[in-house]
């Protein structure tokens, strides 16, 4: 897929996805930086810490590295955006995430994560990774996905890419999905053994946020510039 070559073209397309007016404040500034960088990735680490953000129980500082095996927690009305290796994350309020550990081409990267509670939008580079939640295990490869972990169910939207969902309550009822643009969000139940995976609406994440995260790691989402609906 070709990338836009001129900043004004990128700006027009991001405006189409609602990025600049929707994200506002610090996120609008991050979008402007993404436009300036084009497909040049930013350094790894924490790029936004709004409100109460803790890393391994200590207050986070913008610019600090997020390492494999770190635990990131956000308080109420808080948010964190961070880059680990080829992967970028937008962690919403009242959420807890533990980053996995691994290596690729000699570089320490995330090879998976645990979403213990809360809401997380993620984009991942090439290679297989494993996402653990209280309700399901998600095997992914080169995807963008959004998850909300609740006590009784998991919401997941495979925004694009390929994934395998394995419900903990019924491991035999795993499902393999391939999507291009939010086609099949689902609920995964913690209790329903007969029908653990059921359709869900598109909830609480946007194309603008996916564009931002992919730009942080020097990429564009596969739906970018392809026409069709925007979310």
C-alpha cells in the first residue's frame, strides 16, 4: 500500500477520519507530529501520560521507556499512549496492562500482553503475539485491535488483520477471524459455555486513533486511503 507523500495530503485524509478536531488537546499535537514524521517511527517509550499513570507502581514520566514485563495502570479520567518495539498502545482510564517479553532481530519487544482490566487500543507489527485477558486468550498477527475487559465478558474488535479467539469458559469453541475494517466486533462471555462468542457493535474507538498509533511506529493502517466508511 502506498503512503501519502505530502503533508497537506496526509492532513486532508486525517481530517476525513476526524483526527484533528476529535482528538483535541495533546492528542491533536501528537497528530501534528505524526504528520511531520510521515512514516518515520518515534522513539519507544511513553508519549502521553494524562492524569494518574503508574508504571510498576511509580508515577510515570513522559518519555520514559516502557519495558517488557512492566505493569501500566491508569486512574480515573486518565490516559496513556506508549510504544514498545513495533507496537503502540492507547490505554484508557481505569485500566491495567502488563507487557510481555521477547526479542525480534536482536531487539527487545513486546511478544504479548495481559489486559487485566479496562480498555486498550493496540496496533502490532509483524509476528505472532498472545494477548491474555480474564475471559479469553487472543492469538494475533499483524493486527490492530480494541479490547474492553469486564468481569463477566470481554469486548474485542479486530480492527484489521488476523486473530484467533479462545474463550476460557469453552476452549473448544475457538474462532479464527480475518478483518479489514472493523467488520466483526464480538463479546466473549466468561460464563456462557454454549455460545461464548456473540456479535457486538462497534464501540469506543476510532479510525483517527488507529491512524495516530500506526503513525507512531512508522506505518499506516491498511484501510487508510482506501475509501469506504470511517469510524
